[in-house]
C-alpha cells in the first residue's frame, strides 16, 4: 500500500504506512518528517502520559487542523491522533464528511 501523509495545518509532519482498521479506529506505522519540529510542543503533549480528565492547554489547538492525504491526493480530516511515545505508531478516527 502507498504511504499516507499526516498534515498538521499546511505541514506534512509524518508519513503513515500499513494502516489497519480496528473498529472505528485506524492504526498505522508513523515516521515523523523534519516539519514535525515545527509542532514539537504539540507532539510532546500528545506523546506524554496525561492525567485522566486533564484538559490540554488551549494554546496547542489540539483538536484543529489534522488531515490525512492518500496516494491519490484525497484529503480527509481526522480527530487529534494518538501517537505512541516512541513516535513510531499512530491511531486516529476519521472526521465525518460535511454533507
């Protein structure tokens, strides 16, 4: 399968491979790109251990601007992904398309 691109805003911050659907979630391998450095604070937060019920800092805009682009150039929005602390695996849920 071709790679997918993980976008945060206009930056391709990761290359996603071997996606597999697991219920409503998609799991895949992740390779961060050099552009991920522009989002270091956000990625550090996502990959950190969090206290249950703790809200993310508003300054991170955690919930906005996440997109996956497929090999044909089709872009679909996703909710903020979960990225394992070693930054080698990612999981996400697709956003519903607007009707």
